[in-house]
């Protein structure tokens, strides 16, 4: 059986959700680039992933009191 979802997996903040989505899309694009041997696609994926991580970090820093 599958585990019950508690709702804690996804960020509640829309900006945080967008940042997490950006990281995931970058990771997928990077993996596809590696699989097909396309260095440009791999680099775009890496850049997108790093941008999403930076965005998420900025969001977390701004939410701290």
C-alpha cells in the first residue's frame, strides 16, 4: 500500500512551490541531457536547478524573523 499524504511534502507558499518546481524541472532537463549526450541541454538543466535553489534560499532567508 502507499503511504498516506500528510500535506507536508509540498510547500504552502506559492513562491516556494515555484522554486521547488524549478529545481525539479532543472534536474529532469539535466538528466535528459546526460542521457542523450546533449551538453547544451545538460547545462541548461544545471543552470535552471541552481537558479531554483538560489530562489528557494532567498525565500527561506526572507521568511526568518
